[in-house]
């Protein structure tokens, strides 16, 4: 069977698509890669709030999947919305890579540093760790952000460790930020293989059951809270327990709770937020 595999066209997305293509070929399929451009790729400078909510890097690919122009969509799982798009389903997650965030350009967080990131989740946790840090907006693909950070003389920037690893740029990492300091975004480090609902068996044998269990718990927690790219919300399952986080954008308060049930954990976090802002 020839499988048409849809992916973003960025260097990182194509590296991830190659991992998915290799798995499909090992399962006996022929693969045709179909790179696409998304809204998030076309606008690399505007804040996420000006170009749309979470999902700006997947919508066009999902439309192609729904219309039958591709058979499988490969995504960075953290780019997806917290709930499945109608008519589509995640059939598998490849085995998860490092879920942590990485500090690039420095080996430690020091008072007063200028740090680049466009993520409100990272901003909130950085400022909660040290309010003297100066957080500057920085968008674009990995190569673009590395270039912008140098041009602007930033002390450091924060990127997902897995992306740097997949591009062979692990040497750029000064510190893999401990999860105790910065809780990762839900599904960070995982690659999702999305298919039309009812066609999950096409990719199900390629995935990791443990990654599926953990990532789905994280997505469920964030979905219950109602978070996404525009909210300082995070969730991470370490294999034993699920931890969720909700915060003020400026890191003036952070609520972090752990539990076994995603829905109950989300309720606790929502209640804690309500008590904070009351």
C-alpha cells in the first residue's frame, strides 16, 4: 500500500516525518511525503493570539486528511488541539523523546538574563523561578530563533529539547531544564500519527502504548482546563503520575498539582485558580 504522509515543510517537521516514514516502510508500506505550509508557518513574527489559537500548525494538514488528499498526518503532538478534530483520530504516537525544555546559550538561569520565548507557559514559569528575568518574544522555526537570538544579543532562549535532538543540535543545549523547574507542555516530545476516524489500524502497530497512555492523559487534563498556546497551562505524565500546572502570565502565582486522574486533577487546578483570582 502507498501511504501519502502529510507534514509541515519545516526542517524539523520533515525530520519528524522521516521518522514516521521509516516506521511505515518497516511495516511494509510505500510512502509518499507531502509537505504543506500552515498558518503558523506563513506568519513567523506575530504573537499566536493574532494568528489563531492552538492548532495553527496543523489545521491545513488536517483539512487535507479529511478531504482524502493524504492518508496519515504527522504532527508534533504538542501542536495539536487538546481534543481530537471531528472525523479524525490519533492512531499512534511514536515512542516519546525528551519532553523537557532546553536552555540554549547559557548553562544556567541567572538573575537579570534576557531570554527569548514566545510561549506563555515558559514565560510564566521562568518569571516564577526568577522575577528578575527579562522575557522577550521570539517566534519562528528553530533555525530562525537561533539566528534572532544572536542578532538581538539575548543571553539565552528556551526551546524544546527534542527538536534540537532531532536536528542534531543537541550540542547547542546548555541545560535541559528540570521538570521540577519547568513543566513541559502537554504532549511535548511526542510525534503523533493522525488518521481518519475508523482507520487507526493503519498506524496503530507503529506506536508506543506507554507514550499513548501518558500523552492522552496530558491532553485530557489540558482539555478539561481549557488551555492551549494562549494560556499558561502545562501537563506531564512521568510514567507514574500526572502533574498539571496553571499560572498567571507573569508568574506571580503558579499552581502545580499531581494525581492519577486527569479530569479530577484539572478540576483541582481550576478550583485553585478560582481561589487565587477571587
